[in-house]
C-alpha cells in the first residue's frame, strides 16, 4: 500500500499537471507532441516488449547486491531472488520503457550513461532508440550484470557495462568520457547520492544534454533532491512526468519548470 504522503504527492501532481494545450514553450510543446504523445507502433516495440515479458516470467535465482535506498541504513544488502521478482520490483512498465525508447530516438545522444542496469531492459530500449549512441551502464550487482550482458548480446547491442558501487567507479568513468548527451539516473534513490551524481555528471553536459531522473516522487528524499535540481542555476528547464523528471541546459531560454500529463 502506498504511503499516505505518496498519495497526496500524486494528487498534487494531477492537480498541477498541464496537457499539451497548457504548455506555452515551443521547445516543450514539440517534445510533448513528438515524443510523449507519439502513438507510432515502432517495429522495435514488438521484439522489445516480448523480451520484457520473457524476463518477467524467469524463475531462475540470482544474487542481488543493493547499495541504494532499499538497503536502509546499511551500506548494502544481499538478497537471493528470482530474476522475475527483481524485474517486477525494479524495472519499468511497458509505457515507461517505450517512452525511454522514444526519448533516445528523438534526442539522438552521442553518449548515453545509465545508473542502474539491473537486467538491462531500460538500457536495451534506450540503445535500440538510437543504436549509434555510445551506451555506458553502471550496475552494482555482479549477478544482475551477468544477466544484462546476456541480454545485450542477444539484442546485438554493444554496451559498456561497468560493475561496482557507483561512488567507487563513477569518477574513473567520467575521466574517460568526453561528453554526456543523455543520462538516466535510475540507481541509489537517496537524496545525497542523487545530488552527488548530478553534480559530477553536469561537468560533462552540454547545451543539448538531457538528464532523466527516475522516481522523483518515490520518497521524501527524492522529492527534495528534485526540488534542489530544479532551482540549480545551471538548469534552464525541467519537465516533471511524475515517474521521471527531465532536466535541460538549453541556452537562451527563460528558466521554467513544467508539470506535464500525457
């Protein structure tokens, strides 16, 4: 059962959210029309969604190391669970994954970084959205990384999969990365960690970069992190879709924050 404050948070989102008719920014209106509301049945969807269903049904067990918010006050916790259980808890639904595909397809990032690989489903949707992108994904659990690597191989994707606790490996990865055109922050949903990763990655951002923060209303800590990101002077525009927040660094536009229902 959702916590009471999460229900209130969602009701507030619904009350404030605008449809495309209430969005007066040409930049955001185009994203709403061409990405959020794009009803095209892309040929990639059929295979990608079939893969998602297949992983949801897997009953083989895997050791999962969680360094994120689920570990509570501990540095990490280790669990043995079925692959299907992991996917049901951590992966996104069909609508969300298809949106990730369209975002990657629309913005065509040269370099794409993902925090939190899990079984590699979101990385596959992002990668298939723009196969020319250099895709880097970070995973803290060796067991899940092995499953993700198998997923990438079967999908024909070349992915740089880095294994380790994010705080330990991120600096070295950024040192050998010239630019970050798209970043999907989907791991370690703690306020301090989220802001730390944001501040490190922004050094590699450019005017056309888009940062995507998963679960911005998942906890009070994540809501506070999202609020701080929105007021950051380096950020020019944000879009809140409730389950994910998009951050832009466009020059020459007035600073604005949008809450959009699509």
